[in-house]
């Protein structure tokens, strides 16, 4: 069973990036070269856990823990692309 995360837990999420091919006509060799370059583009995101739903995992880049309790840099990562989650530190509310 996967670990449950609490708001403000600091996580490293390892996920496969999605890509869009350049536009325009390409021959088969160019297509194969492009696919070779973008295959398994692994991303590492570190942030504060915010919440999750059926399709997405949400983390924050910046959290103002003073009076305003404001946040910045919400990142939504599609769950199907996530390979691994490492909890770096438990959060405090």
C-alpha cells in the first residue's frame, strides 16, 4: 500500500516527462532520431505536498508559512507518469 502524504510533507517526485514532436514534415530517419532523443526523459521535482486526486498529484514550490499562508508555483503531475516518490521530510502545519 502506498504511503499517505500530509500537507507540507517535502517530497521528491520522479516522473517521465511528456513531449510534443516538432511540427513540419520529417522523414523516417528524422522521426527515429527525435524519438531516441526524447525517450525516457526523467524529471525530478522537489516540493511541498498540497493534495492529490484521481488523476493528479499537486506540489508547491514555495510556501509562505508566516501570517499570510500564501503559496506559489503549484505543479500538477499526472499520476500515470510518476515512477517513484521519496518523502524527504515530514511537514508541519
